[in-house]
């Protein structure tokens, strides 16, 4: 038993001694990040509560009026000639009444409340669409900065190898001290790139964790995904069709028009009169028990609801104009996002098929020539900077392309670009 206990404590000590990176969580994919965001984001959770509130209003809208019950005991005579029978001449009365709603008021109230819930659900979906774009942007930024960190690390390692060759050449008397100093001075640029990329990566992770409402330490949080562009062609007609079919803000605008029409019907129905039916039961000597019925009908001498009728009629027209504005905005969003996406794709195609290979070939050729005395220091430094600039521009373009794809998906309301 003691031996087992010692082994257990040794295991705990080994776990505690492991480096911090060893206990890092498994890198999250985009699908996992999106699922966690949908479940934990406080803004979306608040939006779901708003939808539940709208559903609760459906219950209130369909409630029936409560009946009224009245009890009366009249003609009490405590100071009459017979003090032993103070209730001898009392007249008890029990009456009840109920307001009957006509013209389908309850049904229209329920229909209006249900359509209000549908509008709230569509507005929540539109809010989620916008937040998902912000999440996708943060995710792409994190992937981009990871790629930049890898590039900066590779550039620094490559330059250190060249710097070691330069130091050997200086010891052999092949280059002057000033050339070696210039080589060493240039290293600070690559070191700065690496440190800046690490800071930008931490910043992108912080933004992701904020959207996820996650308190995981930054050093333990990581993501994974493909950071590349795909050759995909989309037409404006395809994007327009997808947007008109899937955009939740357009659906909410159309539902608002439908709800406004129901509200107008309810306003007209509320202008109708509702009778009140009553029944009473009492005693009136020499009649021992009697029953009476009554019907109260309001006289509609004045239409006290004509202002509400006019307001709801105008509200229909207002929501129709808002629907037209939403449609116009959808086409504008789709066309702008598609133009940006296509522009990034064209530039990336040129980089991938031509400029990346050229920059690599020039760097390798000039570096080999410089190491063997066949190229000047200035040519070598220029080739290094050109390679660094081309590679960094390519990564930035990939990030811009993936961000534009997210913008296009948000404009279309669905995953049309990959």
C-alpha cells in the first residue's frame, strides 16, 4: 500500500513538472469554436431570453376575461321594532356577469403575439449572423498570425544560418567587419517580425476568448484550421438568390409587414362592441327566490378606436418601406462582398502561381552566390527583404481573402464561399 502511495505521489509530481504547453487543450477547429460560441456567448443567450419573453406574451394575449361576481345583502333593519329579527326583512342578492369578446379579438391577439415571436426569432438569427462574422474574423486573424509566427520563425532561422556563414567568412578574412556588422544589424528586423507576430497572435486569441465567454488562459488556448484559399467561382445571381432566400433580416422585415396587417385587423376588431351577459339570484318577499338575466351592450355613438385603426394602417406602409430598404441593402452587401472576394482571389492566384516561387528562387540563388563571394552584400540584403515582403504579403492576402469569404457568407446568409 505504501509503495502504491509513493508511486501515486511521484506521478502527481511528474505532472506538475511538465511544461505548461504539455497541458494545453486540444486545438479547436472552426466547427468546435462555432458550437461553443453558440452555446456560451452572453449576447446570444440574452437574445434567446428575449424570444422566450415573446412566447410568454402569447399566453397573455389569449387569456379570457374573468367573470364578475357580486353579493348584496340589502334592507338590514337592526333598529326596527323587533330587535330579535334584525335580518327579517333582508333581501339577499347574488349576481354574476361575463364580458363576451366578439370579432375574434382573442384569436387576433394570439396571432399577433405569435407573429411577434417569429419576428423576435428572426432578429435573433440576424444578430447571430453578425456575431458569427465577428467570430470568423477573429478566428481568421488567429490563423493568420499563427502563419506569420511560423514564417517569422523560419526567416529568423534561415538568416541565422546565413549569419553563421558570414561569421566564418569574416574569420577567414573574406569579408570586412563592416559587412558583418550590417548582416548582424539586419537581424533585428526578423526578430522584430517574430515578436510582433506573437503579440498579434495573443491579441487575436483574446478576442476569440471574449466572444466565446471563455476564461481559459491564453497560453493553453489554441485553434487549428486550413489557412489557404480555394479556387471557387460565384456569380452575383447565385449570391443574390442565396441572400434573398436565407437572410434573417429580410425574413424579419417580411414578418413585420405580416404582423402589422394582423395588428390592423385587431384594431378594427377592437372597435366592435362587446356585450356583457349577467345573471342574478335573489329573494324579495313575498317571492322566496327569483332569477334574472341581463345583457349590457355599449352604444357605439363614437368610434374611440379610429386613431388606432389609422396608426396600424400607416404601420403597414412603414414596414413595407423598411422591407424594400432591407432588400436594397442585401443587394448592396452581396455585390460589395463579392467584388472584394474576387479581387483577393485574383491577387492570390498571381502570388501562388508566380511570385512565391520567384521570391524563393531569388533568395536561394543570391544567398548561394553571396556565400561563395559571387554577389554583393546589398544584393543579398535586398533578396532577403524581397522574400520576406512577398511571403508576408501573401499571408496577409490569404487572411483578407478568408475575411472577404466570411463577409460574403454574412451577406448571403449562408455558407456560399469556402
